[in-house]
C-alpha cells in the first residue's frame, strides 16, 4: 500500500480552540496501528496516561486497528482529542444520592399502594361510562316502546321526530351498545371467577390446619411417650435388682444359721 499523509487537528480539553496542527507521513500503513501512532506523536500524554482519541469521518479509531483498515485515503484529516483520563472517568460516575432524595424514595410501599389504587380507578372509569351508556340506551328503548304504543295519538311532526330519534337509537345500540355490553359482561365474568378462586383458597386454608401446630403436637406426644416408656422399663429393672438382693440376703442368713446349728450339735 502507498504511504499516506495524515493531518492532525489537536484539541485540548477545556479549551475551545485547537491547540495546533501537525502532519505526518506514514510509509507502511499495513503494520502501523493507531496506538503506535499515538505513542509516536504524543509520548508525553501517553506516559501521563491521558486520554488521546483519534476521530476520523465521525468515528473514533480503535487502538488495535491498523491504519490500512481505518478507511483513510492518501491524505486524511484526523481530529485529536486529549483530555484527562481521571476527569473523564469521574464525570461518568453517578453522583451520590442526596439524603432528601433518599427520604422521598424510602416509602416504596406507600407509593406502590397509591399507584395500584390509581391504576384500578383508571381501569374502572371506562366501565362506569359504559354502564351509564347502557342505562341511557335502555331508558331510550323504553321511551320508544311507549311512543310506539301511542303512535296513533301523535301528530305527523312528532312521529317524524320520533322516527329520526329511533334511527339514531338503533345506530347507537348496534355500534356502541353491543360492544359495551360485551365488555361489561366480560368484566362481570372475570370478577365472579376471581371471587370464586379467592373463596376456594380461603376454604382450603380453613380445612388444612397449620403444619407448625400439628408438627409441634406430634413431637410433644412422641416425647411424652418415650419418657413413659423409659420410666416403665426402668421400674422392672429396679424391682428385679431389689428381689435378687433380697434373695441373696435370705440365702446368706440360712447358710449362717445352718452352720451355727451344726456347730452346736458337735
């Protein structure tokens, strides 16, 4: 690849104007990386571990990229941004949370309950409007039924107005009343299913006793039974030992008396 000429526009952090311009000719772009070019042009900034960025065609050139693969022409302009690395990293850190903000965000439970209440109220308001609309349609239907029964007593103008109102009522019933009625019925079904499942859960809890109480009772019964069994087993052993001791004492006294009787007879 032919050598390329790079024109650098150097910008220092904290100053709006460019610090200077510099040009460099790279003879072997295939083996030259962006990082090597940074060390060659700005050794002091690299030793101080400052942030040096090369920007070409609106994108930042990576340090490990070769100049051949950066899409540079025979003469390219590169903007160089030199800034303090500690300052750049420190600016990206999130600031500490103030105590006032902590105090305002601490009651999470209250916020959750308020949010749930507001969400529930927002969900119920449309259904309230649908209920009112269905009620108005029902009242209008009753009025039209009464007007139909008294149609012979109405004048021509009144009957025409009643027919126009009936047409509007039919349109409202078909286009708005039926969808609202279906949604209300679905809401009632969901409420009934929720209440039924809640009732089943409550009945199951009442039927099944708490496991802790049953376990403690069984453990207490087992402990008492083991204690009684140990006492009952110890009592026969003590009685047997006492009986053997008595038998030995009686046999000893009989032997002594027999020996005394034999001596006296002699």
